[in-house]
C-alpha cells in the first residue's frame, strides 16, 4: 500500500502546482480615430513584458439570514458579484513610456473643451494567462470594457538606490470571463517566465517556496 507521502508525490506530479510568477498579460486598447498611438504592436508587446504583477478580483456571494419554523438561522445567497476593478503593476522604463501610455489613454477618455468621450470609444480588453512550467496555458481571465481609472503615484526616495521605479494602475471593467484553454504561450520571451520546467526527480525544486510542506505531510 502506498504511503501518504508517495500518494502526495504522485498527485502533485500529475497535477503540478500553480506558480504565482508564471503569467502573461495582454492589453488591447480601444481602436479608432485618435487611438493609433496606443495600438503600436511594439508598445503593447513591451507592456506585456514589463507587467510585473496583476491581481485577479475576488468573487463573492451576498447572503441574507433566513430562519424558517424555528430552525437555526442559515445564510441564503441572493446575489453574485465581483469587484469591477483590476490592479496591474509595470516596471518603468527610463523614458516613462508605460506611464505615458496610460495617461494618454485617460486623456482620450476626457478631452478638455469637449467633455467625455462615448463609452464604447475608450474601453478595451485585458487578458491574463497563467502558465505552468512548460508554458502551457490552462486558464484565461478576460476582462472586457476596460479603461484606466487611476494611474497611481510614483515615489522617489534617495535611499532606494538599487530599486526599480514601478507604475501601478487600476482598470475598471464591465465583465470578467474565465475560460479553459490548452494553448501554449505566444510570448516566450516574457521575463515572468523565468523558471525552467521542473525535474520530477528534484523535489527541492518542485516544492521550493512551500515552507509548510513538512507540516502538510505530518
């Protein structure tokens, strides 16, 4: 009979463990008159390269207390919702092209002297693709009708000699979809993909970053 440890190894080798630092992000800005500068293929590919982090919003069920015929109170769901904001962080280049791109997008939402543009004119799409160690994509998170609502502040500090400047941004979106897929990454040069495929004989590599591994098996 296989031991608990052998069963755990076998299960993990079959399913793998999701890595937080293996992902790619694709931003598709709005198209049309005035937006050509946002849709440079070189700029969009660069934005994908330097996207350092992204937060997938939570999903929640709103509940209300229900009590029937003297039975204990139970929570009953009545609404499903998720946050309509997604946060991304980019490494900044010396020419600040990432920040300038986001600010330009915001400028196209509101035009001084003309007011706000029509909604369909300034919304785009963001796709987040987590990957495994073989660059296989099993999930896609698709955020539709996005636009940058907050280009975050920059912080300069004399004591931060060896730190990279980063640009945070919050996008609002209308809808979020999760799709299952089996494609391979088309962005193999993405610096987030910095882990070579795991060697199943090297358990130290496989379980690196999981300090409670021994406690799990206890």
